[in-house]
């Protein structure tokens, strides 16, 4: 499981994306779940990070889903038209 930090804004996005991509590549499981439950302070960069994780997972032949996505981030995803790309984890 990939775990997002408590703060994920433009300032942290690059480093966070690299860290999560490395963790994703090292996971042997075919199903990748990103846990967004710790997110407290974030901006639309959090969506960009999740979408990049999804892209990486799909490129590796894995599935991707998100657990505990904060309501505000879900609303941003709907506003930008990308909510369907970030399905809820089963």
C-alpha cells in the first residue's frame, strides 16, 4: 500500500511522486492501493501525484485504486473531470 503524507502541496509534489513511484515499483502485488487518509493539507497537486501513480501502476500492468480519499480532494477530482480515474479501493 502506498501511503500519502499529511501535507501534499506543490512544494512536496515532486519528492512525494518520486517516493511513491519507487515504492510502487517495489511492490510485487498486482493491485496497488494508495491510502490518502492522512492528507490534511493539500492542493490540486495531490491529484497530479495520484494520477502519476496510476499511470505508473498501469504501465507496470497493475491496477490502481485509492482508499480514504478526503471529500474535498474527491470534489476537486470531479471538478477537474478526473474522479473516475481514481476509483475507491474495494
